[in-house]
């Protein structure tokens, strides 16, 4: 897979402009509301924006995405800006972070993104989605458990995770008879980074 900076360069200019504006809005909001631990635009770009881009390579157009624990919008907002033909749902329990996400969506006129301001529970009444994404969320077992109602037979999980050893430990506690998984090593300039792809077995 290409490195993360190459993935950014491949984006069209309008997408790059919107991502840059999004980062500006995040830094401005963070200065007074403390939604993430970043001090400047370069840090957000290098540690957050670039970190999310590999997920885009695995999402087909016109498919739905649920991003769990979106926080400041990583990776859900990045996916939504980069893939305007996809419908993106950002699930975020924090009212403050959800407020920021909604404001950003309105400012950038991102009509394909919707915020769901609630804590997801296993017996939720949300739809099923083609993709479920997370970054710095819960362990794999919990992610799978609380989204049982939200997958269909062709759904895929795209989970941005850290060390491979820890990922394998998490997967060991999961019922892999019904699931298949793949661990893809990513460009890890800020520490070891892997993308875990999980899908139901046919």
C-alpha cells in the first residue's frame, strides 16, 4: 500500500481543500473545548488525517459507513469528505464532540454525513451498514458485540489499531468460526499501525 502522504496527494483538490478547512475548524474549536490532545494544524494533519487515509482504499462508492466513537471525526469525517457518494454515520456519545461534528458538517456542506449523538448498545435499533469503522475505540470483542444488529452478510469492519501483538490477543478472545480477518501493516511514522479487516464468513 502507498504511504499516507502519497494517499493524500492522490485526493482531488476540492477534497484537499475541505480537509484543510476541517482541520482549521477542529483546531479553532479545540482551543476552547479540548476535544483532542493536539496543539497545532501540522500535528493534526500528521497524526490524525494521514493516519485515517488507508481506510479509504477499502471503501467502495455508494456504500454506507458507520464510524463508532468518532470523537473529533477520525476516521469518519475524513471518509465523508473524501467519499461524497457514500453515506456516513458518525456515532459519538459526547454532546460536545457531536456539536463540533454537526457544526463542521454544516459549515462544509457535507450532506452525506449524519451525526448520531448516543452511546451505542448491543440491542440498538440502527440500520445495518456496509462498513463499520473505528479508531482508538474499544477492543475488537466489544466492537463486534455492540454492532451485532448493524451488520449484514457482506458487511466489513475496518478497524485502525496499534500493535499487531495486541490485535492478535484481542482476536483470540473472539469467535472466529463465524468471522474471517486480515491484519494489514500500515505506514507507521507515529508508532506501529495496522488495519484490521473483519467480515462474516460466507
